[in-house]
């Protein structure tokens, strides 16, 4: 017989909460799609602006670094001001940045406008999770966060396909202009329908030092690891210098936060929560184990299977379908039995769907590839969302924004780290041969997938720190 608590967990989410979730999701679609579409246009940007990869890569790197620096600011702002108008303002800034990026007349102007976009995205994404965690409460947290996670799923799936179609049929400028109708619709609906969010601490001081230290840590680590991918080796002066700088600044923040205590933008007391620690470690590893292969898969299909850019995007659809199929169950199960068991089972599926890619080659059947991608999608769809949800477990309302800052920073660093590590592994493997062959490229990608698999197994350890409601219910 069900207890009252179990019945409460299973009751439907109130309509007002669902509507708010979808409005916030709509506002996050622009940055999630844009970041993946731009990667497809890199070669065209280099050709039109008559510049090399060393300059063009700042179109992506500048965006990522601006995002990393803006994240801590969102944690302070949402405590002081009405969250509705903060997220609307951030969307306006992103829309303006999109229009200006489409109008770029030089590589320098493009980089500046992309930094505007990145800063706005660094506000939009943590604001989205913070506001939804506030409105959902512990009772509906898992299911609501699973709704909020939809842009995270759709971005890597639809972005490359839409970007390839735009570039093939129109100018690269339309990658940015396509944000205009989406942004206008999102802004109109948010202005009319999004409820006001009462600030949790109107007296929260602007922690300038803490924000600078956290932003500098993120920027240094992300830039350092990006340099490793560019140079195809971790043993280069740029990577070592920036990684050491990032570590030193992080130590500086820890000392600063220990002195400032609750007044710090990310208080150290957050790390006294076991589930928060498990989430932070797990989300970082997920950047390599689950997000990293997102970079390798389209390259594998293009370079080994000989697919076009569009075909490589289309073959990834089964993975997206798997993620979408799993998503509703992930939220419900996380609310009911806790994040630990959901993540454990999801990791098993993710590993089962990833193992075949250590063996797939040029002759492998597309049917088996699609099946593996579907299983992998179901698995990775159930890894990050429960971890993000559990980061808020046991938190007071005033701590939700601080938790969002921590999880978003670690996701940014983990994502950049994952892409760079696997790209560097593949590049190093390819460098062993003078002339790239299909066999050599296949082996190189196999090595990258093998690294991601090994780290997927390691993720079982931080998963043990996550909440297990099933055991508590049994007692």
C-alpha cells in the first residue's frame, strides 16, 4: 500500500509550474542551438574573412570564455532582482548579439559580438535552472529539471543539422539571423506570461572579488585546455601556463571564500552536502564521458564513414530520440527513488551503447550504429539531469542560486575539458602516421571512445554520493 508521501510524489505537476518551465526553455533555445550551429560554419568564416584557424577559433573560444565569466554574476543578480526581468534582459542581449554577429564586417567585429552573445548565454542558462528550482521545490524537482534539460538535448542534435542546411542553402549570416524570430517570440511570451520571481536576498552584496576569482578560474582552465586541443598535445607552454594559473586562482578563491563565509558568491559550506559533491564531480566527468563523444561522433561519420555534414547530423538523430524517450521517466524516477539508482542504471545503458564504437569501422552496418546510438542516448539522457537535480537536495531557497553557479561552472569546464581531451587523444593518434589512412583514423577515434568509456566507469564512484530515496522509503 502506498504511503501518503509516495502518492504526493506521483501527483501531476501543477499547470502553472509546467507553463513556467516551458517559457524558460523557450528562452534558452537560442544559445543552445547557436553554439552548435556556429561550429559548422568555422570553415566558411575563415574563407570569407580571409583569416586562419588561429584567429577563427576565437569566434568559439571567446564565446565560451565570456559564458564562463558571466555565470557567477547570474548567481548574485538573481538574489537581488526579479528573475523574470533578468532572464528577459539576458535574452534581449543575446538577440542583439546575434543580429550584430550576422552583420559582422571583419573577424575582429565577429569576435566582439560573439563575446556579447557568450556573456548573455552565461546569464540565461543558470538563470533558467535557478528559477525553475525555486518554482518547482523538492517535490517536483526531477520532473521539472527534465523539462528544462530539453534545450541541452536538442542543441547537439538539431544544431549541426540546421547549421548545415543553412550553410548549404544560404549565407552563414543566417545562422545568427535565424535567432531573430525565435527570440522575438520567446521575449513576447515571457513578457506576457512569465510570472515574477521574488528576490531571495535583496541585500546580497555584489561579491566582486569572488566573481572575478571564479570567472578567472573558469576562463584560465577553459582556455588552457582549448589550447591543448589546438596544439594536439597537453605538453605545451600555453596549456601548462593557463592550467597552473587556473589552479592558483582557484586556491585563492578557496582562501577568500573561507574568510567571507556566507557572503561569498559560492560559499564553501555548499560542499558539506554529500549529494552536492557527488553532483559536482559527476558533472565534471560527464563532460568527458558523455559530452566529449558528441564532438567525436560527427567527425567519425565524416572521416571514417565518408558522410557529408548533413548526413553526419542525421545519423545522430537516433541518439537524440533515445534521450527524449528516456527524459520523462528520468524526472519521475529521480523524484521517486532519488538520483543515485537512476544514474547507476543510466551509466550501464550509456556504456552499453558506447562500447560498439570502440569496434565500429568503415564497413559497419548503419542499423547497428543507429541501435547503439539509441541505447547510448537513453543512457546519457539519465546521467546529467539527475545529478543537476540532486545538487539542490537539502538546499535552502537562498542557496539555490549558489548551487546553480557551482553546477554551471563545473559543466562549462567539464564540457570544454571533455572536448579538448578527446580531440587531443585523436590528434595524437593521427600524428603517429605520416599520411592519414582510413585504418589509422578508425584507430584514432577508437582510442577517443575508449577514454570516454573508462571515465564512464569511474562515474559510478561519485554516483554513490547521490541521494537514494528508495532505501529511505524501505526503512
